[in-house]
C-alpha cells in the first residue's frame, strides 16, 4: 500500500514516510491510495475466529502496511508490546448501561491503557512503529504533539525511554484538568519535553504546523495516519463482538475518531455512526450541511479534549468522498463551492450529529450516575446525551465509545452535583501527586512560539546518536 496526500501534491510514498513526516509536504494529510473493501467471507471468518482486540488491530494494520515495511512477526511483536501493560485482560472493557431516559446501550470503555484515555490504544502502537523504523533508519526523530488534554500523556507514555526518539508536547496552560497536567509532568525521561502554552489548543497547533515539513520531525496527533488507522480497529472489534449491525455513538473533537469509523464503514463493516460534539461545533456543522467552516472562538467545556474548532480530519473526509483536486480547492481556495452531491455524500457518511450544550453534559453525567451508579467522563457524556434524545438510532444494539476514564475529570464531575465521595473521584489524582514531577517551560503570549519550538528541535537533532 502506498500513501498520497489529500491535496494531491506528492508522489505516492511509503507508510514509513507518513509515520515520519506529520503533514504531507504539500500541507495535506496522508491517506492510503485505496481503501480496500473486505470480502463478506473475510468478515465472516473474523467473526467466527472470535478475534481478540490485539488480533483485530493486527488485521487492520496488515490491510494498510505491507510486509516489506513491517513483517508479520514484527507486527505481532509490536502489538504485543504495545498492549501488554494495559490494565484489562481484554484491553477494551464493555458495560451494559442505561441512558437518563432508560435506553439501553453498551459502553465501550476504551480507557484501559496507561494514561486512561482512548488515545493510548493508537499511540502505544504508534510508539512501537516509530521505534521500529528509527532503529532501521539510524537517525534521531522528534515527535511534535499539540494536545487538548489527553494525547500528550498517551504519546509520552508510548515513547518514554526510547533512545532515538524525543517528544515535544505543547499543552494549553490552565485549560486542561489537574489529572491531565499531573500526568504530563510525571515523565522524568530525558527524551520527553513539555511546554505549557498561554493559548487554546487550536492556538498551539499553529507553531507546530509551521515546523512542518522538516526532516526527521513528525507528529502523532490525529493528523497522523497511524492514529486514524489503528482507531479503525475499535469499530471492527465492536462489530465482531456483536456479530450484527450496530449503531455507534462517537464523541468527536478533531474528527480523528469519527474518520476512523467512516473508514471502517468503507471497509464494509455494517455500522451506523452518530457523531457528538460539545458547543465547539464545527464538526456538527460540517456533517449537517457539508460546510467547511474552520475556526471560531473556542469555548471551554467540561469535555475539554474536544474544545477544538479546527477539526483538521474533515479534510480526510472530503478526500474520501471526492478527490484530491476537489479537496485542495475546498480547503485552500473556495470553501463556498461545495457541490450538492458532495454535501450529500458527507452528510450520509454518518446517520446524525448532535451538539451537546454544557448544561446538558452536566445533566447527563448526573442522571447517568443516578441510574447506573457507574461514572462516565464528560466527553462520553456528549455521546450519551445524543443517544438519549436520538430518534434515528436504527440497530438493535447501541455502542457508545467511552473515550476517557472519569478519574481524569473529577472537578468537572463535581460541578455536575455528584459528590466526589460517592465514587472515589480523586483516586488517580492522589496517586499521581505522590510521584516526582517536572516543571514545564511556559510559552508566553506575545513571544515567538515557533522560534522556541525550532530551537528545541535543533537542540535535539544535533545531539549525537550515542547520547
Ligand atoms: C477524551 C476524548 N474524547 C474525545 C476526543 C475526540 O477525538 P477526536 O479528536 O479524534 O475526534 C478526544 C480527543 O481529542 C479525547 O481526548
């Protein structure tokens, strides 16, 4: 499988190249040349084989990465290492719950990784792949990550201690939860570098984007194809577990999560997608009207990892349903000229979308707790709120993706009026507070963030390979 850019300005390239370059050189996002369609027989065989989560991940990666780049044995070993430290034997947990109005659903707990958000699932394996290739390349690599809260720690955990890989993480100062900040300052490894930026999560993507393309500098944000690719496995795994068509409700921010679901559908997996956002609703507008409207004032919400107004993965969705020329035109020139046919393809790629107001997120947290005595996180609550009032849900079984553990957001949950004593809310915070921390450098408003970042990249890349 070769890779191309959503904007059509590059020759087909290897998977390794996508892993090590963040954005494509023409500013687009990498995509596989084709999305294979699985034969019905293959899906049946996978179903009968009762594949485990790691086995599903292997099958999906094998569709998109050739054996010349990663052999079967290397892939099996990388997958095993990536998920060995997860804290549930099955890696993903499932729990039957009821929404506030008493509707049943299966909560797919994608938070049994080491930093307890769904980012761990893709990034742990991405870290293994980066390690694999950087040993072959015999070069130092810098990974740049801008995080709205969860990606940072998951990425740090995935690459901590690697000898040829350094990671530089930028997070929005004062705009993430206490646990998220404690997690990101808990890594004392010398290949990990952290900056607290005086701006929003969209603001800090600007200097990061300015540092691309650059030799040996990459990213494992959801601009990274690897993130999207591994997340496809989540949807396939849910479907195989169930054996019948399912509805999946998806909390969405930068649209990486929903893009993976759309690709799972294109592979031939019978799922219906329902996309939930918080009040930062660019994705909701995109699916409802096919309008490519990026930017706007980021509003802070309890679902802070979704406080995003540049959901860059919608560029991948345009590409999936049009072509590189049309995508380039829409994203760089004339966003008002999107044909009715394209709009309709985009709207039809999901069954529906929903914007959860902040008060509704709090209400949903409270009522879901009261009904189930089981806590969900504020991001997950956007999807539960949607399902609770959704009349177009079609399949017999509904899965809702739980993207993070509630233990990451005790303060927000307390604001919903649920006493922290009821559910041991501060367990993770207390645990994190008991270990040594680093003090992150601050990128101050009004200073040149790009220059600071570039100086750090140069310092890392100039270190000898033996250090
Ligand atoms: C907890 C949580 N939920 C949901 C999302 C949304 O995922 P995506 O940005 O891929 O749409 C994120 C990531 O930003 C997250 O960290």
